[in-house]
C-alpha cells in the first residue's frame, strides 16, 4: 500500500482554519524562521480518511480477533469507557494549578482521587499516585521512591534483585535509577530459587522486584517469606502488577509484605492498548514511602473538596508533565465502577479458568515445562515441534491464518521456544475451543506437513518480512532524511 | 606459529607471538542468527581475561563478547561496521573482531583446544 | 456488570475438562494465610449508571476561556482525527509484535516517524515516548550514554515541569545537573559560554522558551560541539510550522510534547512525547522504532526494528525501560498533520502568531502592563503586571477566564510575571474581553 507521502499532490488542502479576525502580524526576522515548510503530505480530507481507514484494515485488534497475547491482558474494552473519557477532553490541566483554579476542576480531581482510593483497596497499599504514564514508568517511579527511602535513612544500597523470569522492564527500570542488577534463577517448580535468593540478599540490596503470579503464570506460595527475608536486610519489595488480573480479590500485595506496586490500567482495568499505548501505571506504596510520592498530590479536604498539594519537600519531584494519563484513568475508573467488587472477582476467576482450560486441552500436544495449575496464563514450549524444525514463530504465523492473533512467543526468555497464552476472562468457551483446535492442527502439521507452517501466513497483506534487512539498513524515515 | 583456543562463551582466539586475534565461533554465529551489528571495542581499551570486550546484535538478541585473554586492543576489524553479515558467512576467518596485545601468555591454560570445544558444544 | 460470557453450563464443562471441581480449586496454590484481608469495593453498576456518574463529575468541572499553555495547548482538532483514531483495529490492538497482521499500525508509525523527521529537520525518530517532559529526560540520558560524560547543563528557561522531570530522572545517577537561570525569559548566553566544557554531555534548551521567547540556538550548538557535547532542543510542535528547526540550528536531539498535534487537553493526558536525532545516534535512541523492509515476495512492509536496544532483549543494558509508549496519540498526531498538510501547518502557526501578536498589543496597551522582553514570540508571551499575577489570575477566573500562568510559583521573584497563551481558537472578541477584564481587575 502506498505511503501517505506518495499520495500527496502539491497544492491540495484538507482543513480550513478558524477565521483570521485579527491583522496579520509583522513577520518574524528571517533568522528565526525555518528555511522551507515542513514536507508534510498534501491531501483532501477524503484522501486522509481513505488512507487511514485502509491502514486500519491491515491491522487486527481485540474487536476483530481473539488476541491471547501473554502478559498483555488483551481483554475486551467496553465502548462506554470511550464515551466516558470524552466528557473530560476539553479541560486544561493548568487550570487547577492556577490560584483559585482547583474549584474549576473538582470533577477531574475527584476521579484521580477516587481511582487512587479504589486501587489502594484492591492492592492493599496505603497511598497511590496516578501520575506514571505506563507500567514501566510506574516501575521506574517505584524504584525512585525506594531510592529516596534509602537515601533518607542513610542506607548504602547498590543492588536490585530480579528473578530471571522477570519482564525486561524490571532490570532496566532499576538500572535507570543507578542500581546494579542481580538475577536469581528459576527453580524446578517455576519459582525464584529460594536458596540462591537467600545467597543474593545482603545489606547492600535496595529492592527485590517480583511479578506475582510470575511470567510463567505461576503463583509463588513462598511470597510472604520472600518479602520477610528482604525486609530483614531493609530491602523493599516491588510488585510488578502486570499479572494482577489473576489474583483480583484473592490476594493483595500489600497484605503479604510488598512495599511498592504498580498497576497496569491498560491490562487489568480494561482500557484499550491503542496499538502500543497510551497505558497508565499508577503506583501504590506503604506508609513509609508516602512522603516521597511525586508532586502534585491530589488531596481531599474535610469539606469534600479536592486540591493539589505541591508543597512536599521530600517528594522525588515530577515524573510526568501533569497528573498522569487522565483519559486512561477515567476509563479505568468507569470500568471499576461497572464491574464493582463481584465483577472484579469474577474477572480474575474466569481469567484463571480460561487459561487452565487452554492448558488442559493442549498439554498432550505441547510440552509444558512447568506442569501445574496455572493462573491467568499458561506457558508452553514448542520444543517437541522443534524436532521437525518447527519453531514457536511458525506456529504463531499459522495462527494468524486461522484468524487469531498469536500468543506471546519467545518470552519468558527462560523457556525454550516459549508460547505464552493469556486468554483473559472476556473470551467465551466457543472462542477458546476454536483457538485450541487451531493449535492442535498446528501440532499435527508440525509432524505431517511442516512446510505448510513455514509458509504461513498467507492470508495477510504481507508475508513474513525480512527483519534482518530492516535492522541492517535502518530505513526509519521515508525520505531517508 | 599460530595456536587457536576457544572459550565456553564461544569466542575463538588465535595467538601469534604476543598478538591475540579474537572472534566468535561458527557455533555462536549459528545460534545468534543473522548478525545485524557488531559493537567493536575502542582501540587502546584494556581488558582482563573474560571481561566484556565488545557486543554483537542479531534481530532478536544482543550478546556480549568476552575477552579470551587479557590485553590491550591494538586494532579492530572496521569491515564489520559496514558488513556485519561477515560474522555469519565467515565467523572464524574474515570476521575477526579485535587484535589484542596479550598481557599474559599463561592465560591460555584456562582455554580449550578445538577438540575439547567441539565436545563441549555437543553437550549443550 | 462484567463482560464475561460464561454460562453456568460452560463453566461446568470447562472445569470437567480441567479435572477440578470448582473455580476455587484453581487457586489452591495461594495459601489461605495469604488471602486478601479486605476487598471492600462498591457493587457494580450498569453502563447507564456509570455514565450518569461520569457526567455528574464532568459537570463539576467548569469551562473557562483558556489563555493558558505551559506545555499543553488548546488547538483545533479536525473531526477526522477522532473518527479515524477511533477505529478499533487501531485502538484495541497491542504493540505490533506480529508484523504481518499489524501493517496498519507499523506503516502509520513509519509515516509518523517521517513526519517528525520533517518537522524537526533531523534524520531519525522513534515511534513516540510518554510525554514532552519524559522525552527531555530520555534525551539527557541518551546524551550521557553517547558522550560517556556526566554533566548536564539545563536552561532555566525550559518548562519548569520538564526540568523537574529531568532532575527526578537524574537524581540517583552520578550526574551533575547545572541549571542556568534565565535572563528576561531567555537563556543566559554568557553563562552558557562559561559553563560548556569538556565534561559536559549536553546542553538542554527549549524553543520557544517557557516565557514564550523565540530563539536560535545555533551559537550554543557550535559551542557545545566544539567541546564534544550535544545540543538537545525541546520544541513546541505547532510552532515548527514556522520556526527554525532544531536540525537547522545544529541540534543533535529534538524532543517535545505532541499534544498540540491532534490530542485533546484531556486534563493533561494522554499525549505523546517525540524524540528525533541525527542518524548517527540511532542505536542510542530509546523506545520503539519502525523500519522499512520487504516480505518474501519483495513487497514493501514495516517491522519494529533495532529491537536489540530495548528492554525485552537487553534488559538492564537497554537504552531505556520504556515498553508501552503512546502509539495511539502518535497516530492522532500523524492524522492531524496529514489533515493540515504542508501549507496548513504553516498557516496554523501563522494564525497562532497573528492572534498572539494582536493580544500582546491590546494587553500591553493597558496602563502599567509591559512585555517582559522585546524578544520575538510565537503564541505565548510574558507580561509584567503592576500587581502580583496570582491575584489577578484568581480574580479573572471568577469571570470565566484563565488569563495566563502566573510565574511566581516557578520563578521566585517573578511574582508580577504572567505567561499568556493565545492559540488560533481564541477569537478577537475573547482577546478583547481578556483585555477589558484585565484592565478592570488591575485598576478598578
């Protein structure tokens, strides 16, 4: 398909601007002006509409296709949430920061405050900031809070411990805050090896970052002990909330000893992923870390009115321009209101049911490196298929032809040829059965006709692209620039 | 005379007098897949045996290359900047990455000869 | 209300297939002692009731006529932007990890990167970051990596929120951040000349400055480069319809907030951050990058490329921890720029400046009100009022006008400074009303 730049016709125009009801300003001195106008495409509005409509048809999303992308919680995104967020689009974020401006923003501040309160109860933490703009942004914010805590106590800390099954964001977030990473391997049960963990703990450990359930979809029953061991050396424990969906209402990180959590609103709380963002990554903390939370804080007065508190001398400062991805937070608030207590518990339970159903119906044909009840996702290995030179990627591409978005493949890194399936709770048994059938067909083809899998996908706008060429040539701008 | 040794991390090192030429083995190149970038070390850099010397990338992986011996980098293979694919086509000949002035010839005792390295790979 | 489709019968069948008696059995790995101590949440509600609740809350926000900017700007958004970005093939998809079924997102992001390169005059762009402030922090980290140095010179005329983010990001690293106070809303050139040295990794500036002053940082680029340092320029996207580009000034990295490109104010987000850099720095760029390639039949296609920079592969050695970015907002930015086109963006920028110059004229005609400096401005300018600006803003808010951002909270000593923003959406009548109300507030 042509690029929009290739459809451009000199002199064609799209949008008409508001009236010029004031005199033209005298021009800026030439030294401040760009040499020539930016080379943007010139199209009519219909040209633009056709172009992006056609592009959208070269995509698939949750609304078109089952999307069991492990670790990403691709659940249904309720349409009312889009309408709800739209109610707040006209409001300027500087207004509540003006003297006397808070009263013009009470509704929006209420949403930030109430969503924070709901997340406190859901995670068992003492205070929440909605400022972080995505999960990884929550992680780096959380580690900065931990660093501020240690600095205030005069602790000398150098290391952050992560299990080798962790998301890559964990070690990279900790490294961005200046910590060195200690990676602890996974034991035969799929949990962080406790003996090696104990050996890695020392007075120089600042934090331990855990995903719970972990990226293998397994719950670590020793989590409380892991937290207690960390606390014994004044290390804090970080909860990566990517997999919170599995344990809604069953376990609260705050109850078992976690000190900091982040929540992915775009995963657990049903807001759309937008082709890769925007997300939202609120961070919850225990009391000891409250003084360090980013400014401004939304606070509720005795009169029920909300205000912004920027005068917090121990705060780490700002981690984002304003109060977070407000539009995403408003959607998540609407989602939480609609589901309520029972709905959230149901969501967790049925997500786990769906994952275990897929696991039960595929474990005869695919290797299961950790054969036990899973939580919200199950991780298979294509190692059996590898004997026929069929890799996880070949199965993934075949699934596209069968009308499914593939599961996550090659993650977690500790599973060879990993296939990580997270169905989510909003998918029906019929959809799962169809997916299971396609996975079973792939396993049969791997033995009988591997070439058919190697050819896939054949139904998509392009076949498998040459990623090596892309990486070597690095053409990232149409004009070569 | 030239002697070639191998590491558990799949580097090879050819030793000629006190000059050590370093690259990665055919096995490693195959495991990594199509190489897209070799981050060469800076000339003049001093490394200790088994420290990170440089790095290499394929489409979906990034790996460190470790120094098989201690020494000072005296030259690097600039051809890999423009043509990283040489690492796939000729890993153990053309795609040498760096030449080091060796600090301690005795360090080769911690390395493998070809036969043992081949045995080692079979066990992986 | 939930969105789960399961019937009782289906749950029974699924449990039988799994071989357990109840859904509760699936949670046996969570010991009772660890179970939630509380889960005290309200009962669920219908869509109608939820919407009523949100409408009630939206009603507790009040519309004001915004003459405020400070990083977020009230610009037109063609209806096509909402409509097209609202196609669920875009908004319900995830990161395009599987290129064959994500060509829509990937091609759009490639077109977005191209637009950012053309706007900024630099040769490479990523596929978006979180916002303008975090993009500036990422640019500082990038400069530290590229130069291997540990000193950042941060112009005090950069947006104070962005400066706070930079300081927050660098606070725990062995990095010295030197903030240079502005002089009359502009960078203190003589101070920069003294401070740029061979330990400096980067000089961070903003155009126009937070005070609205338009600058050409070509001289700073030259000085930085002579010392082996980089120039990082934070820019206001819409102003690039008119103003000299970071590339033309010799900047090495350009960043900014993309909100002004087709993203609503939305109480501060979501918007997106953009980051463009010279091609030689592409391996140090944070975040996702889309690259062009061909498929097996030789057809053009697009993929996420140079992924070995990123956290999911390189973990603690990655160029950044960013995973989710602001893809849909970047798409909105691209659709916005496509709707306006080459001439439209220039016209939009000129319209902004026309309105702002008119406003500057009528406001500085008020007795006791002067412009902070004679430097040229784009669509924001700083006034010096005869009274503390906070009081004046507070009293005009009661009249439904957000007259500007008082500078006192951000620049101690500048309590009489007021930053006024005038976009193309403000009519002459609104500007005249602002002038009347300001005069009344000052002198009656």
